[in-house]
C-alpha cells in the first residue's frame, strides 16, 4: 500500500493525512474483496524498515492503527471477516499489541474472509527466523537436514496455514517488491498500479483482478 506520503505531499498536507486517507482505501478494498469472494487479503501496513522513520510519524502510524482496529472491529464481525497479523509483533507498543490481539481472538471463528495485516514485517527476517528454527532442530538431533524441503520450510514461516498469494498489487507505480512475502509470492501474478494508495479504490481493484484473469499462469511449465 504505497504512496500515502506522496499523496499528502502533492496536496500540501502532513504525511499523517496521507496515512488517514490510506486507511479509508483499506476499508473500501476490504469490502470489495469480500464482494469478489476473495478468501485472503494481505495488507502490507508497516514494514520492519519503517521503524527508522521519524519518531513522530511512527507514533502517528501506531495511533492510526489503533483507531483503525477499534473502528473496524464491528465491521469485521458484521462481515464475518477473520483478522490475522504477521511480523515482529513484539516490537509494537504494548497498547497497540493488546488491542490487536484482542480483535484477532474476537474474530477467530469468522470464516467468510481472512484479512492479514503485515505489521513490523520483513520477508528476509521471516526467512532467517525459519532457517534458524530448522537449524536448531537439526543441531538438537530432532531433524535430519535431508528431511528439509519446501513444504517443511513453509511450515516454519509466519504464514503457515495461509495460502500463497495469487495476485500481488503494488500501488504508486513502484517496480519493486520491498521485502514483502519473498518466499510466498514465487508464482504470484504482479500488477503495478500508478495511483497512490489513497486513490486506489474499488474500481481499481476490479481492474487489477480483470488483468489477473487475463494472465495464463504456467507455474514454470511451458
């Protein structure tokens, strides 16, 4: 969900206003995905690298996340949407983490759609943690190195139990992955949208899905 800051700058507004506008896009896209029958929607909300941003911006982002969670809780219930989160969640402020955990528990039985928030997330860190976990088991004699395969490795990632993405949408015209789900998107179709995230709405999502439907997915075959 890229381009909040640029959206605000183009309008002479503080960056926090771009993040607020981006939160409205989240609401609309979540509802549109539910309408389309999407099973899993993963939103890259805050990266592990984002902690290096100015403290005031990080504080504003955490406050916005808390506000979003409080306001969306009833919508998640109403729409039967389960909430999950991936990332280094222990780095979140205690108040933010407690609120997040409470809504994850509250929506655990919902089954119409799953929304996954990537918070304090970095794919390289996730992959390193999985490798360390397997290495520890091997060193302790609980696992033979030759038993490690892609399926076992995937089970040690934070997304275990979540299907790999079919479609990756990158807003603001950026042509890079930015450390997002590097293992999981191996065969995902990528759609680049020039609009900044606050301007990305239901119609843009439908266009991206239509583009995906025109693709022929070969998964490495001819």
